[in-house]
């Protein structure tokens, strides 16, 4: 396999400017067979909007939704995969 696909995982928390710098560096890489997984503790509308505009990168957005109840805490994982301008919740 001469050109394997690479997954780059970025743990992220609210700093969209820093994330933008990372994306700028990734765009300049000579190796292009990669996807970017952005992981965040909470889903933020600002993050979703920002990632949706990054149409030239393959981005998977994973976030943790935390729900509390009186008896216990349930933690659910959700993710969005951005493919050009189509948002698909899977």
C-alpha cells in the first residue's frame, strides 16, 4: 500500500483561531491522503459553522454530549462528518 490514508486527531476546546492555523498547515502538506478528526468536549454552534466552511479538507467532528439526571450521568457520543457542504449526522 504505497499511499495509505492517515487519520489526524485534533483534541480541541473553543480556540477556533488555533484550529484555523492547524488547518492552514495541513493544507500545505505534500502528503494529501488524510482525514482530520476534530474531537471536542461539547458541541458548539460556532465550531460546527467553522468546520462546515473548511470544504477542502475531509473533516470528521466528534463531540461529547453530557446529560445529567438525578440518579446517574449518561454520556452519549455524537459525531458529524463534513463532506464538502453537506452535513450528515451519522
